[in-house]
């Protein structure tokens, strides 16, 4: 075998390793229960707003603290803390995609994407302040 063939095979192997390692960092959609197994690790959780449990946002006390309750796709309800103001029309959203981590039994959310019911209204994303 020629040296150029060996070098080419090594380069291909390195490229495959780099691609596989990049895809290993992408997060998947999880439930609150599976996210709580590794506290502090960032996950995406899909859920719906639990309107009967209530929401709390008081901009006079802390303008960057909003909490609410959400139900994930497994039916688990958890308290979600968002470091930002109340996202516009969160009550009207059909589904919420939350990006964050579990700490002390609560889901700390850094980004909320709301799936709106209207086909004419695009999904809205709310970004929170780093905690």
C-alpha cells in the first residue's frame, strides 16, 4: 500500500471521529424526570402550560424572575423558573419547548419557544438572562 493511501485513510478516520463527536453534543427532547437524573446538564423539554397551577411575575420585586408550571409529554408537572419577563402570549401557546436544566427539583429555563395555535403566527422565542 502506498503512503498516500495510508495518509488518506487516516484523514478519513479523523474526519469521521470529528463528525461523530459533534453529533454527540446535540441535545434531544427529554422529560422532566430524565432531565433530573443529571442535574445541571442542559436539556430541551417539550410540554404544555399548566394554567390551573398559576404563574408568577412581579416586575417590581424582580423583573428577571418568572415562574410557571408545565406538563411534559409523560404527564409529569414541574415548576419552571425563567430568568426573564413573561413571554408574550404564553397563555395562548399550544406547546412550549423549554431549554434549561434541573436544579433542586425545579427546571431552570434559559429559553422558551412557544408553538402558537395560529398557522399565520410564527413560533415565538423568549430568551432569558443567564443565571
